[in-house]
């Protein structure tokens, strides 16, 4: 087992990995940029090394600096966390060349899954269902011909992309050429590669992903699914496990398919296979494979009882998986809200400032992953996510009620956060009934995004109140706390009666 591990990351995920190492009796090394000199991960690590100024390109993305620290501190392994260099094949190769274990997959697996066309071709050979589309790099004229074959609406996606970058939805043939040019330019700007491919657009899709664990002895298992359809501009906001649209049979089938996708690239360590789920047709399609630990891993940890970070470390140290597939029996329901330093009442404008007051929720079934402390400076240099709030319940209903309670307890003074946004979602009928899809947030944002004059805002508020009052007279309404339990339970009862799963 490793004696010392360097965590090449910051924020909540750095703290998460440091905690796993400490519980395993492994010494730890942190790296930090100028503003992170007094960050929590620096305080929690056994040793800490300065690697540069605030900009990520000068610090957390500097492979040479991180390898230098690893050598100086004589670490056995490096955990990349997520983001930054977590899916950088060059970094994984640099670790290998330096004789330092990269706690993650091989550079080759990262490379293969990072190229979305190679990923599609590779998994298709193992029978993994793909969204109908193009299978190799094509010229503009070939793409135009293919578009007519595939039909509209369709999506243009960047081969070197992922996570929605360089993506365009095209509804009509007339829009295709302009969208193709824009997608190529965006792909070139973001990835230095303007190759794109086409996929038939799956309307009202849900985002279902399968957690994979694979050791270096040929054993690969899955840890069930996560539903991540509540996204805003391709940033996941709320994740849960299990999913209301996945029953036991589908879970087993998607798990087997995800394992096949991982085995297609001789995957080792933790990874996630993303699928698009078409509720209407009850079909699923391979989207991409993420070759890293994901932000939302805690929801899987809670329903399966597996500490995924500790398993990553064990796998990287050459240990055999200690779980067989039959040992993975998910229990209950877990849900995560990503807390960001963004103002939901101002189009999610990122904001910075000092955390003047902090009270994190606790109590039964509540977990907070965060690097916040009272007096911490939230900066605009890094990702706006400042914490993750995860809850567990026997049922989805209990998880929602517990999330409500926890969100109501959460106090972060001094900065604007997305907490009110999550509170609104937890009160939303569509969310409670589980009948949402990936368009859920964009449908809700239409009201907020359009510019409404203050006068119109007031009129809209009066109208909305009258409508809500009228609707409230007929159906159940979300009101004061006791009303919430009664109306929520009624809604859940009705959802169950309608065949929904809660
Ligand atoms: C799609 C899709 C529908 N049809 N592909 C790809 C990256 C991921 N973050 C979102 N992706 C999607 N790919 C096909 N063929 C729907 C999504 C999608 C989505 C698209 C637009 C706006 C929000 C979305 C949220 C989740 C999934």
C-alpha cells in the first residue's frame, strides 16, 4: 500500500481524498496556488507545496510543477480528483514516466474515451447501443449528406469535446451549415481540434450514468446508476441514486453494458459510463465515458456502502476488488445538491466574498462535502461549486423531505449561493413526481432569462399568486412546513398511484 499520496487538486474534492488517505494511514501532500495558501486542504495535508499564482494554467494545470513536487516530497502516488488534470492523458503518462502511480486509468484508456468518435466505435464493437449518427470524421459536404440521412432534429458534437462543449442542436436543414461552422469554430477554440460528428437528437432525454469499478486483475463491477438530468448549461445541479426510471432488470442490463464499455478499453479504476435514456421509447444510448472520479460519487457511496475513493487507492496499489457484483445491493435513496457561489436570482451570476458565517446542516441522513470555513475567501478564480449537500432516505420521498430540511438549515453568510434555487426545485411538482428530463431547468429558466421590466415583474407576481391560489384550491399546494408534509405526501401518493416510483 502507498506510504504517501499527493492530491493534485483543491477545494472539497481535495479534502475528500485527503480524508480517505488519512483513514488509510497514508501520509498526504497538498499543492496550492497563492489564494489557496490558507485553504482547508492545505491545513488538512501532512505537507503542502506552493505551485504558483491563482490562474489554473499557472498552478493546478502545470504538470511539470506537480511532478516536481511529487519527486521532492517522494510520493508513491498522485490522486487527480476531478477536473484540472483528472482526464489528462499526458499527465497520467508523466506520472508513469516519473515512476509515480496515477490513481486512475491508463493514459491509453483516457485517450480512447477522450476522443468521442473513437469511444463510440470502440464500445459499439462490444454491442453497446449508440445514438444513430456518424462514426468517423467527415468533411462539411459529407456531414451535410449524413445530416439528411439522420434526419432532424440532430446534434452536432465536438469529437474532442464532451460535457456539452462545442455542441449544437439543429432543428431544420436550413440551419445546418451555419450551426456546423459555429460548432467547428467553438471546438477549435476549446479543444484545438475542429472535428465534429452528428447524432440524432433524442428529445426529452434523461441523463443516466453507471458507476464502474475495475481492478487490474480483470474484475469489473458496476455500482448501479445515478440520474443527473437536472442540469443547467450542461452543469449538473442535482444528482440522485437510484433513478425513478430504472427498475431492477434495466439496472442489471445497463450495468452489464457499462461493464462491456469499460472492458473495451481495458479500463482500470473508477469510471462512469453516461447514457441518454429515452423515456418514451424506453431505450438508452451510450453518450460518453468519464475516466475519472465524479463530483456526484457520494450518492453512489451512500446507497451501496462503498467508499469509492478508498477503492480507487486500493486498485491503484494493485489490490484485487474486495466486492463481487452480487455484493452490490443498493439500499434506499440518495440525493445531492451542488451548492455554488452563484446568484440564482441574477441568472446564476458567479459571486465572490468572505464567508462571514457558516452553519452546515447535520443530523440523520445528511452529509456535507465542503472546504468552506468561517472567514474563507470565495474567489472567482475557480469553479463556483463551494459545497455538496448529500442526503439519504429509505425512499425518494424521505430523501426529498430530508433535503428540504437540510437546505433550510444551511447558512452561508457573506456570499450569494444556489441554495434558494435548490429549495425551489425540491418544491417543484415535476421534480417530486420524477417526471422531469434534461430540459427541466431550461423550461423553468425561460421566465427568469427573458428581461421583464419591474412593472411587468410585479404584474406577473400578482397573476402568478392568483393562479397559484386558484390551483391551490383545487389540488394540493406547497405552503407552510406542516402543509409541505401533507401536500408532499399527497403528491407522492398520487405519483405512486400514477405508477411513479418514490
Ligand atoms: C444529447 C442529447 C440528446 N440527443 N445527444 C451531451 C453532453 C451532455 N452534457 C449533454 N448531452 C446531450 N446529448 C443527443 N443525441 C441531450 C443531451 C443533454 C442536454 C442537451 C442540451 C441541453 C441540456 C442537456 C442536458 C443533459 C443532456
